[in-house]
C-alpha cells in the first residue's frame, strides 16, 4: 500500500490519465475507473465516457490518508 495525502492524490489523478484508466474525486473518495466490458454485469461496474468499466473506490482514513494499492504505484514514475 502507498499512503497518500490530498496533494499526493492530486498528483496521482494527473499522472494516471490514460485511454483505459481514469481517476477522479467523488466527495472525499478517490475513484479509479478502468475500461472493462465485463463491468456491465459486475457489482463494481460503472458507465463512463460511453464505455463500461470497473471502478475501485478508495476512501480516506481517519488520519486523512488514502491507501493506494501497489498496482497503481507505476503511475508515479
């Protein structure tokens, strides 16, 4: 896990924009959306940009930290 502050999340959102990946705020939650046609029937499915995908919601902790999974660390390089 990568622990991020609000500024770190903003940097992640800017660096992670790609054709198949999109990230954005939903109140204080970070939403990471990945294009995936199976999102149509998935519990985490979300329709965005006229495409189906799966969304991962990362909520802020009591200390004001978002715990980003390791698979997204590559966007900071």
